[in-house]
């Protein structure tokens, strides 16, 4: 029976993320399949680095992965650091979303990030249904009512000059109850200032997204093909000319982290292609 459960590390209370002091989270992509052993070993190898928790994606790029809530629970149990659960409107109906939020709370996952989720690709739409039983605003309210620290995404869509629309969208999210916002990846001071100047009237913690670049091709792909990400031309040129592009990309990420510490309330670092080893050159 539940009342006979003893107190142990699985039941400890983890503090919510992004509540005051500057915090750094590491984004985690759950594995494909049921074995999280390699992922947990990798994350445990980071234990001596100065960061505060993990942010766990839910079926990124609309491909099946292990349950993000299961990964959050495993990560907290094995690392002792709090996790942020990404909850999307894409994957669940109203009943299941409420169950997810209550389940997260029961497992000691006290912070969620509410998002729509990546769109299902055209080739998969014949076999995969997008649910969207709730919109983002309703899900934010449901998360707050479930007593969870609730964050959202700020995506300014620079390729569409979408800053003004994104800020209006963020205002509505804050009205719905959002308590922090994580930006899409930022690559230079100009991009950071653009976001900061447009959101001075929005009084919630703003968390800078940081996605380290690995190769010139990676930089060009993000800039040309990935909605919401703009890699400045000067940085793409630096990557193309560098004799060590991985080091160049990590150096830029380290510069962005320093900028975030001065102007933002936190940072979320997104290791590309599960290359968590790059964090050593960024957060130290």
C-alpha cells in the first residue's frame, strides 16, 4: 500500500526550476527504446559541472522516444538534480494531459514547459494523429492548477520577422499563467538585445536557449532549414573558416552563456546530437 512506502531518494522533493537565482539547465532527448542506461551514465558523467538541472524533451521532431516523464523521474533519482518536463498539446487529449500533470507532480517533477510540439511530418500523417485537444493557453492554466512551475517557449521566428507576433503570443501566455519563458537558440549579442528590448514589459524570468554549433554544415542547416533559428552570417563564416569547428561552436556557446548570466535569468543548453561532452568547454 502507498502508506507503507518508505522515504527514499525516489520520493524526495526537488525544487522547481527558474524561481530566482540564475539557473542553467541541460536539455535531454530521451532514447528511442526502453533502455535509459547509456543516457543515465552519460548524464552522471556531468555531475562535477556547474549546472542546476535537466530539461527533458517530449518526442522531439515528432518521432517516438521514451516517455519524457519517465526520463525526468529516472534522471532525478540517479543524478539528484531537478528536471523540467516538456508537455505538448500535440500528443494527448484533455484527460491524458491532466493525468500527465498530476503524474509529474506525484513523481516529484515540479516544473513543466508547455509547448505545442513539433509538427508531424507529411509522410507520417497517415499513421500519426495530432491531438491538440487543448490549446497552449488552456494547458498552461491546467499546469498551474496542478501546482506546477510552468514555463513556455518564446519563438520569435526571425526568418519571418515574427518578433512582434511572438511577443503578443508571450503576453497571452503570461496572462494564462506562464511563469518563465525559454527562447529559441541565440547566437549573438544583437539577437539577445532584440529579444530583451521587446520584452522589457513582460515580468517573468527569461531563459536563453543555447544550441552549440558543430560544423559549418550544421550551422547552415539550422539557419536555412529549421524554423525559429537564425545563425548570423558572421558566425557561419567563422565556422566555415575554423580549423576546429566544434571548438568554435563551443566557444560561441560559452560567449552566449556569459551574456545570459549578465542579462537573462537563466540558460538552457541544448547539446547537439547528444554530444554532451561539449558541455565541459561551455559551462566551466
